[in-house]
């Protein structure tokens, strides 16, 4: 789910695209992404895997797989310019914060709710784009921001005071995940502007994020946080758990990213991004069948508002219009 912005900014569609094939490839990629929260929820529930330990190993496996793949296919992508090193370090830090918050959110909120809350990033991106990139923030964009925030309130149950007493921390972390996702997206745009290859950015982003998450885990362990542990080999001899953890990295993250990139060879970037907004819906469906999670009518309405806000924003961007 979180890598889409890098690809969008740097991959150009081919001439004479096969639209039908592009839709199918993109949809399969989104299905992979939508299963991310399912894997995380399963590992934290069944194995009791602390969130930061999970995030650490997820990044380790993905970094290792990508390092091997690029070495076999195109080793030249290992190279980065000296001027980009500081940027990629900051990029890795933002990615580490996002991965950590996302894993915390799934552990506290469940797969469906955490995924929807992550899409509050549309509102954050609009505001941050106005502040940092001097983008317009007209009536349409402000309406989209408001729509998205209302949806987040409905999904999280934040309108009910009792929810804050039971899961206030989960709601806050879920909304912070959206902010981190927006920050990651803005960094992705900056990487594209620097002409950094998206696979190179992902390699060093996840490699650096592994180190940062290890530091986060160490610090959190000293506070006796249940989402951290000094025992990185928490799963021990639970080989099924290790396999699921590896599949989480290589499947939903790496495979989803790759298929989405391929789809951009057949579809305009705006269309592919629009298809990506199906992720919260697909995650809710998967969470229902595999985890037994159910969204209430109010939460479904909130999900619809968030998805609608993202769609409206993408349609305006795709048409090349500045929302006003």
C-alpha cells in the first residue's frame, strides 16, 4: 500500500497501452497490498509478536530479497550519488516511522480499521502540500480534507467518548499512521524529482529503516512496552511464523510494489492510483473472511467517505485541474 507514490512519480506509461491487461495487473497488485494488514494482525494475535519486532524482520526480509534481486538483475541500481545520501537517510527514517506506526495500529485497531485510518493520508497530503510545496488548497480540496476526516471519525468511533477510554491510543496511532504515510508520499515525490530510481530508493529506504526500527525497538524495550522486545528471535522454532513473516515481506510489499509498477506501463498513473483506493475495501473483505473482523454500518459509511474523498482528489489530479 505505502510505495505507490514513488512509482507514480517516476514510471512513464508505454505508448499503445493494453488497458485491460493493465487493469488486471494493477488489481492483482492491490490485492497483494490489501493483505498486508491481515498478515500483521495474524502474527500479532496468534504468535503475540511485538509490533516493532515484526516491523524489524519485515524490513530485513524485504531488504534481503531486493538486494539479491537487484544484484542478479541490475547491480548498477546499487549506486547512489554522494548528494543523495543524506536524502535517502531521511527517507529511511520516515519509512521506519511509518512502518512502526502502521504495525502498532494494526495490533491495536485490527486490520480493517487500521487500513482505513491510514488513508487519512489524503487529508494530510493536501495540507502538507499547501504548506511545503505551495500547492493550491481551494474549496474542493478543503472539502475533500473535511470529508476524509469525518470518515476517519466514523470508522474509529472517535465520536463516542467511551471509545477514547477503551482505545484512545489506537485511534491516535491510526491517525498518526496517515500522517506518516503522507510524509512518505511527499518524500517519494522528492526522490522522483531527484531522478532516483524507485527500486534504488526502496532498497536503501528499507535497508536504513531496518536500522532505525532496531533502535526504536531497543528504546521502547526499556519502557516495558508490550509492542517491543529485546528478544528479536521471538518466534523461536515457530517455523510457520517465520514463513508467514517472510511471505509478508516478499508478497504484499515486494510483489505488490512490482505488479503496480508493471501496470504503469499500460495505464496512466492517475488511473492506477485510482484503482489503489480499493485497498481499504479489499482489506475489510479479507479481514472479514480470514480474521472474522466486521465493520459496523457507521464504520462502513465512514469507509465510503474516506474512499470517496481519495477518489475525488485523484480525479481532479488526473484531469490536471487544480482543485478550487
